[in-house]
């Protein structure tokens, strides 16, 4: 994974593709960064959330740590606290 990703589809199209019961207003972007609010789909419901990795040992909302931890290596995921 890299430090940014691209959201090309409109919320209405995401709603149609995933069969969501609702949609939220979101603007497609070619430069989505960690901590940016993005649409999330869980159990056919669309909501907003922040993208990033916040480990269990972090404070409640440690934005600096979350921005630094964009990726977790699959090779060491069972060995490291992150």
C-alpha cells in the first residue's frame, strides 16, 4: 500500500454498486491522504471515517502517530505491536 489513494466514483455510484441504503456527500479526489475523511461502507451503510492505522497502544486519537503509520508489513504483523 502507498501513502495516498484515489477515489474516482461519486457517492451515488458507490451506493448503487454496493447496494447501500444511504449515501453521504463526498467529493471524488485523486489525492486522499491519511487522516482525511473518506466514505466507508459497512453492511450496506455508508458513513464517513478517517483513513489511517491507529494501534492499540496509542492514545485515544493520536493524529501524529496515525499519520506516520500508513502501512503494516504482513511479514512481521504477528511480531510487532503495531
